[in-house]
C-alpha cells in the first residue's frame, strides 16, 4: 500500500547548505585566481617596458630614421 504524504511535507531534499558552501568556495577560488592573473599580468607589463628601454632621440626630441 503506498504511503500518503501531505504536499507541505513532500520534499526531494534539504535546502542544500553543502552545495551552497561549495559554490561559495568556488567563487572565492575564482576571485583568487583572477587576482593572481592580474598581478602577474601587471608584473609582465612592467618588466617588458623596462627591458626594451627608450628609443634614441636627437636634440629636437625626434626619433631618427634609419
């Protein structure tokens, strides 16, 4: 004989705190990875400009041709 369950008591599971914690942890890890990528990108950008140096210029401040 099937069990009769009232509509207000029939649920498929709990609210899902475990899933919520996993989603929050994944979001935090994504922000950390994004921050590391930003810092690394800025570090690469600064080192590439300092390694190349400035182009030679004449007395008028123009870059010589040739």
